[in-house]
């Protein structure tokens, strides 16, 4: 226990130190939200990866989908690396950087407002982002606190509160730059931790070959047709597995906290290097998490909840708590702390900046995206910038408090919390954002239609008692947006061609 406590205290001290070090760069909005748009490839790639993977993946998804699909759940990690990282950087990275910098966009709602010349789109997008980032944040809290409770024996409620306070402290102090530097440190811990933990867990079952043989010999009392399939290539339920791959991989393309990493990266050469780094990181971390979770059935049946359903969120903690030495449990706690606090920092920073810049202090922009400064002198402008940063810091506390209330009494499994959040956000944002970077033909009405489609499908499914699983509903919402936007654009009024042409000039430079 002494080793565990010392390691965690050192970890917290480093995070706090980075927050204090980065404080000097948070006087302006660009500095606080985007790190001055001058963040290098390593920091950007690790920030992307550590924001992507958290306790939601390590505890919730790895446990639940490892139990359902066995070793084939590793495909989810492969999809995350290829679709969620490699293709996301190749398709979105450079064009996002170029257009958002050209039109002066700092957030995704700001992009919608300027790109489609509609302040109402900007306002509604910011509300959607704020509301649906909350359940995702609550899921992260639940995952990290479940592992912390296993490692330290501290009651869940106290763990949640400690994580919330610490995350708020270093994000409020250092903004995006502190988050990016800490993400890099946390990413190194994650890489070392996942490899070590997998090796230890497989060793407890007699090694890799023996573990796979045991999985192949497993049968299912509920369905004899799945006997032996927990070690097969595509598992017992390949179609639902595909839904998970789509949600967790394609979803990152439409999440404000993920796309925001492309706003802040230095230049095109940094994007090329960041693409490789991010993909390798995702393959090791996500592939490793799902590969580990795939062996969950070898460690017994998880406990049941009061409603009689299996507690999927207890699978990974159960695997680790009974089979690892104390120093390895300490490493696992640091691994999940690293993964989760980086994601939490990204979520709360995205949410607070969106509410501040897109609802409270909306800059009036000309059609080419330039801010109309009017007669405001430099001193007044600087004071307004400082006021915006203060408001963002206050909203960070407010957002964390809301998420904390949900996390203290979570309504469902971690995986379902994430499915609701990602389904609504990416279902609403993904298609109009990506197509808006590549096509001049996307109309304002089609963006509204996609907002209604993504949020409407997710909420309707939830209110109906989830007749479609939140995971599959989220995947349908994302893919469906690529039908909604082009079809509606065919029959609705186009934006002024001169305005759109000016925006696309940035790609010719």
C-alpha cells in the first residue's frame, strides 16, 4: 500500500507541476484553449490518443465486449487504430487545421457557425456538445473510480470526488498546454502499463498459448451455437461486433474534444508525423485493452447487479485484483489514472470553451471568418480575453460538478453511457463537419437535418427503453448522417458561392 500511495502522490505532483508551469500561457483564449496553435506532433498525437482511450475502454468496453465476443474483441482495437486514428488524421487533420485557422474557428460549434454562416447553428451545436459530453465524462469517472477502489480499498464515492478535484485543478491552472504535456507523460505510462499487465495476466493462465486453448474450450450454457467461438477470428456475434467497431472508431471523427487536436497542431509536417505516432499508440493501447478483456471469461463469472444482470464493469477489476502482485496493481492504477485524467481534462476543457466562446461571448464575424473588432482598443480587447478565460475556468468547475452528480449515481453501464454520448455527438456533427471540409455544396438546412437526425435518434431510442442497443444506435446515427446531409443538400438552398469560395481558398495556399 505504501508503494501504491507513493506512486500516485508522485503522479499527482507531476500533473500539478505541469499545470503551474503552463499557467503563463493561459492569459489569452487561444493560449488557454488551443495552446497558441503551436503544439508539436508528439504532444498532439499523444493528446489525441490519451483523450481517445480512458477507463471507459480499459474497464467498461474491454470488460463488456471481451465477455461478449471473446478474443475477437481485439478487432475493436484494430479498428480504433486504422479508422479512429490513421484515417482520421489523413482525412481530417490537414484540412481541419487549414480551414479552422483561415476562418478563425476555435471550437467545433464555431466552425459550424462560420462555415455555414449561421449563429443559430453555432448556439445549438454548443448546447448539444455541452449536454452530451456530460454522460461520457460520468462514464470515465465511473471507470477510473472502480479501478481505484479495487487497488486502494477507498469507497467509490470518495474516489470520484478526488479525481474530479485533481482534474479541475490542473486544467484550470494550465489550460490546453498543461493538458497536452500531461497527456504525453500519461501516454508513456499507458504504453508501459498495458504491455506489462497483459504479460502478467497471461502468465497467471499459463502463457499465451495455454490461455487461447482455454478460451477455445469454453462453452456457453445459454447458446450451444457459440461453443468454441470465443477464440475464433470473428467471435460468436460478428454483426454486433461490427457495430462496436463503427461506434468506437468512426465516432472520433465527430467528437469536439478529438477534432480540436487538429486545430492546435503546428503545421502540415507535424500532422504527417503525428499520424504515424497516433496510429501506433492506438494499436498498442486499444488493441491491448480489448485483447486483455477477451480473456475475461477465464477468471470466473462477474457479480450480478440487483436487477439480475451481470456487472460487466467488474470484469477487468476482478481479473486484475486477484491475479496481480501489489506493484502491478499500483501500475494498473497509474495506467487507468493516466488514461482517464487525460480524457477528463480534454472533455472539461472542450465543454467549458464551447459554452464560453459559442454561447456567452460570441464574436461577431464577417463572412470570411474575420472577427469584427469595431472600435475596441487593445487594452479593452485584452481585458475581454482575460474575462473569457475566467469564465471558462468557472464553467470547468460547473461541468465537473454536473458530471460528478451522474457518476455518483450512474444510471447504466459505462459502455452505454459512452454509446449515448458518442451516438448523439458524432451522429449530429460528423457528416456536416467532414463534408463541410471537402464539399462546397453542403447547405445550412442539411446541417440542421443532421443535428435533428443524430440527437433525435439517440434520444428517441433512449426514451423508448433502448430497443436498439445504444452502441448500435450510435453507429446507425453516424453512418446515417452521410445519407442525410447529401440528400437534404440536393433540395435546399445553397450558400452564397463567393463566400464559400473564399473559405476554400485556404486549400490552395
